[in-house]
C-alpha cells in the first residue's frame, strides 16, 4: 500500500503543474503567421478543465504557439523534476484512444531536458499527449492546454508617391499597440491619413493604442507646390537645365553655363541683375518664381607673325591666330650641319634655343628664328706600319661632337702607344675624342707581341693522398727549366725549402714535412715560368677513412694548361734510352743542380 502511494505521488509530482491563467479572450482567433508566447498547463486527461495539482512539474511555461500557412503547432519545454525525467512523448491523433504519433523532438540534451513540437487544430486550445515517466517505467496520459491569444488585424495601405511601414495586414494582439510611419517620395508630401475611413489629417506617424478590434489605415500623398525658374541662353552658348524649370518650395536648383568654341561668357543675369561672367549658379531656398539668363561674346584673337631665316624652319609658320589669354608654342628645326643662331621676339633677342612659348597672348606679336652653320674641326689620324687606325686621315668633326677611333694591329703585333696631340695616352684598342672644339691629331704605334709559350704536365698531375702521408710522385713538366720561377699552392707562393726542382725538363718534388702538413681537401698547385707562363694541377688530400691503406698515392691523368712559351722544352719526346742517360747524368750532377735551383728561388 505504501509503495502504491509512493508511485502515485511521484506521477503527480512529475506531471503535475499549477499555473496562473492569463486573461485572454476565449473566442476563435485567426492568427497570422508567426510565433506567439502562450501559457500552457497539464490538465486531467478526462477533465481538460481540471489542472493536475501538486505544483512543480516537468512542463516549463510559457510555451510557444507557432503558426505557419494556417497550420498550428505547440512547442513544449520539458525539464527533469523530483529526481526523474519523462521520455517518449507522443500525441493522440484524434483524442484519447486514437493512434499515437511521436512528437517532433527539437532538442534533447540527454539529461532529461527535451523540447518537442506537437501539432494542434486551428483555434483549439491543446491536445491529449502520452509520456513515459522514467522512474515509473510506464506511460501516462494528460491534456496539454494553452491559452490561445486573441489577435486583431490592422490593414495598412499607401497611395502613389509614398509609402507606409509596416504595410499590408499587420497582426496585433488584443490590448497591445501598433505604430505606423508614413514617408512621402521626393517632391511630395502627405495629403491626408484615413483611419478606419475617417481623416485624421496630414500626419507622418500614427499609433493604435490598446487594440481591441480590427482597423485600417491609409496614407495619401500630393505634390509639393513648387516655383518656376525661367532659364535662357543667348547665341553661341547654352544653359543647363534650360527653359521653365520647376523647383519645390524651399528647394535648391543649380544651373551650368557653357559657351561655344571661340566664345566666352559675357554676363549672367539673375532676376535681371548682372552677377558677372559665371560658369554656374545655384538658386537656394527657392520661395518664388525666378529667372536666369546667360549672354556670350566672341573671344578676341591676336596674330603672331612667325618667320625663319635660311637653313632651318619654324613651326607653326606664317600668321598664327591665337585666342586672347592663350599660349602658343613655336619649335625651331635647323637643317643638317646648322644650328639656331638666335630667336627674336618682337625684334628683341631671347637667345638661341630649340623652342619658345609666347604665354597669355593679349596683343599681336612677331617671332623670328635665325640659323648659322655649325663650325667643324679636323682630326688628323695616322697609324704606323704593322697596324691601322679607323677612321684614318683628316676626319672632320662638328663643333662639340665626339669621334671614336679604333686601332687594329697586324697579326703578331699589338698596340704600343696612342698619342693625342703628341701626348701619350697609353696602349688601348680604341679612343674617343669628346666635345671637339679645335683641331687635333691622333697617332697609334704598334710593336711585336710577346711570344706565347705552352707547357704541359707530363706525369704526376692531379694526384691524391691520405692526410699525413710523406711521399708523392714527382711532377714532371715539359717546361724550360731555365725559365722556371717557382711554385704556388692555393695562390700562395711556396717557400723553396718545401720543394726541390731539377731539369729534365722540369721535375718538382715536395718535401716530406710539407706533405705531412697539408690539410684535408683539394689544393691548387701552379708552376710559374718566365713570360707569364704557368701550368696548373691539383692535389687532393683525403681523410684516413676515405682511402685505404694509409699512405696510398694515386696518379691521375695529366692536366694541360695554356701559358706563354712557344719554345719546345728539351727532352720532351726522348726515347727510353735517352731518359736513362739523362737520369744518370742527373745523379752525377745533383749537387750542382740543387745550387742552381736555390739561385732561382
């Protein structure tokens, strides 16, 4: 018995709700589309006028009545209460005992807070529903009742040349207020406002207060009384706008005056009174009829007589007509070999120039340009034997001009010196005389070019060794030992004690201590000879882990380099027998050879 009472009490607490009623009318209400806030209650399923008491239920109030295209729906907000929740909300299709249909779930937080949507009949006050109380585990039924608001319609309309807002059928809840705003188009004003067919005068706004029935409001408009401005223009120009121009009372109106080409504004008359030669005029705050008239006159012109002397031209030429106050540019073009000598403006010299502008012309003028021959000078250009100069002979150059001369030696020769007006300017392939203002001379001399020597590494070129090694294959060069000067490593001259050199043709060996001192990497080795001759090879020093066993020396292919020595070195192509004889001779004379090397270093 106690358990049954507890279950019954829980049911009452879960679905029970006691709410105060809002005093809405209970007549039919054809609501316009929209959403309306309404009070809702859970009522007894068999007595829909009897609320389920024991306040504090799952149904939150207020609810929302949604109207769309004449279809009504009630949106309910269900929340957990008394430690339990409700689920599986359904509604009876046609009253108790009819088909059950699932309510549309709008939101569900999973913790018992659910928002659902249930359709109801138009102008009805609710629908029977069924829901499951989670604590009880079985469904219960109740009647969800809402107080339908009573709505009235205000029909608003506007005539031509203006608007009213809001416009059309406007829904207003019973007892509420609604404001309307009336706006005329530009140039128009409110003529009258009719409320429920009766005039309330020309108003820009109207407020319906505490509406208890349907109403209508209509706005009517009329053109604002205006004034006329008579705008006219004389010959040779125009005014815009032109003719009888209507302007609203208190309005503004601008006019623009434009003369024809060759004419200008002589005067502007406003209401018969001169305001001067204005290009535009604005009537402000017009309160009566007005007038504006534009008058024009021809712009005075003046003649500039433009002439050019012989050996050139002026542009434009002849009698040039220029409007008063305008500018006129003249350009002077001398014939070839001539230049502008002077420009005379109204008979007075303004100097030698290529163009001249007469500005703000207010009278007749004359302009004359004179030309003179450009002076020229002679440059005597000569070259000795074993080469040539171009151009050659007596070269004529205009004053201030430049002249370039080019020197070309014969094969086997080179430029030895260039003399300008007898003074040396050094050996070069060309020379330019700039801004020539007098006669000059230029002479070029040539000399035999230096002999070009070519040496080659015969053996021992491009070797590699492991870092710390103390031996390397001697490097043999076919260069003339008598012209050998020394060794460079990585562009630094190598001290004589770090290598030895001997003839045959040139044999270079590096000292053990020097080889041990070389760092890992590629080193560039140059062997220097007289006459700027040189031959180059490389020596690559690798880390111990790069090559095995340590101390291994690898000879690479010999590298050829070009240098300056055309004389073939002795012993370059000797037979093996000759090489043996030379080696023996070298051993016999080694002390003599070393002394000789030291003397070269």
